[in-house]
C-alpha cells in the first residue's frame, strides 16, 4: 500500500469519525429540546392546577392539569426512546 492510499484511508476515517461526532451532538441537542418541551408541559400542568383551583367543577381543572402532566411524561419517554435508538444505530459503526 502506498503512502497516498494510507493517507486517504486515514483521511476518510477521520471524516467518518467527525460525522459520527456531529450526529451524536445533534442527537444530544434534540434530546435536550424534547426534555425542555416535556418540562414545559409538566410546568403548564402544575401552573394550570395552581391558577384555576377555583374553577367549578373542580375536576375540569384537575383533568386539564393531569393531561398536561401526562403529555409531558409521554414526551420524556419518547425522547429517551428515540435518543437510545440513534445511539444503538451508531454502535455498529465502531470497529
């Protein structure tokens, strides 16, 4: 193998490694964004329950607040699942 082929392999491996690093960082940013969205949904649920406690019938405010909290929990679960899926797809690329 000549030095130019060796250099080419090293260069392509470096580019592949950098592309994988960018993918991992993008995945982390996406995960953080989904976590922010989930926390906002949970916060809205708690705030809705605190602000609208005087609403009649009382179960309506609790139901809406519970719905926001459940949506937030679902967002947390989906974000974790999607992030783990990306990480698992990246694992076969390791040699």
